């Protein structure tokens, strides 16, 4: 049940334009590999790939940095209003993304950032999920590590860089994979804030195969397959880190 939609996308991507509309479709591929070449030629596919990698990669780097710093501060540093501020961060997680679309759009318009890369990156530079996950991980570190580091003259940044962050690798990888996939699959927000085809990512590019004058299911499936495979490969090689990161955080107040 889980694999069949992927298999059907694979079969459709290798079908002919007439074959996808047959009354009794074949469950075996027809091996029309030219569909993949047609996808690359028909739209600016290489440009979409570059845009997606750049936006998803930049967003991921920013999320990891902000999550590590904020998570460490909430877990290991004492300051006035820490609990209240953390509760406010968690409250943001309860707000549906659709509610923030219009305010974010108005803000970016006021900054003159519409139809730019930063419009697709900056609004997602911090993650409540990432902050929470890193906080939970840092809470599991023995307090003795920090006390020993203090005796050696380490401050918070040195302790974070030399001791805490290397130990937090599973959680960092988890956040990186999670948000890279989110950035890779982004559709609605890039569609709203970009007008130039040269700035749009893969998911928006796929929509060009389904237009008012007709749909090309075989090309849409071929493009969908080329979009999905890289994410599956990344997850396949990083699944142990992903599972380990979730398991290592624990639940501690």
C-alpha cells in the first residue's frame, strides 16, 4: 500500500501520452525514457533544481544555527523570563501556517523582498521544532560536563562548540534532514512571493505540466519522480541518524 503510489508514478513516467489514458492501463512500464528528456527541455528544469537546492540548503543552515543557539540557551542558561519565553515559542507552533501568509507577505512587500531568494529563505530561518528538539537534547547532557568545562576556563560558546554540539550530532542531523525536505517540497509560499520563473523551485515548476489547456500526466510523473528520488536517497543514507536523533532527545522538563 505504501510503495504502490511510487511504483505507479514510475510506470506513468515511462508511459506514452496516449497510453496514460487507456481504459485498461498497464501495470508494467512502457520504457519511454524520452519523457525525462522532455521534462528538462520543456521547462527550466536545471534552473529549478539549482533554485531548490540553494533555497532548501540556505534555510537548513539557518535553521540549524538558530535551533542550536536557542536550544542551548533555553536548556543551559539562566535568565529572567526563560520559562515564559519558551512557552511563547511553543505557542507559535500552534498557529497554522496559513494564518501567517498574509502578514508575512505584507512584511516582505514593505521590505521590497518580493520575487527574491531572501523572501523564500528568511521567513523560515528559525524553527520551533528545531529549538524544542535541541533544548530537549541539551537537557540530557550531564551537568558535570559543564562544570568540568568551567574549570578549564570554557564559556558557554566554547562549551557549545567543543563539547555540546559534537554530542548533539544526531539531533542536528534530524533537524537538517527534516527542514531540507520541507524546503525541497515548498510550493505554496514560493508560488505566492515569486513572479519570475527563474526564481521558482521544483514544486512550482511541476505545476507547469498541468495547465488550463491540458495536463501531461507522463511528464508530470517523470518530473515528480526526478523530484522525489533525491529526497529518498538522502533519507535512506541518513535514516539511522534521523531515528537516533529523535530517540536521543528524550523527554525532560
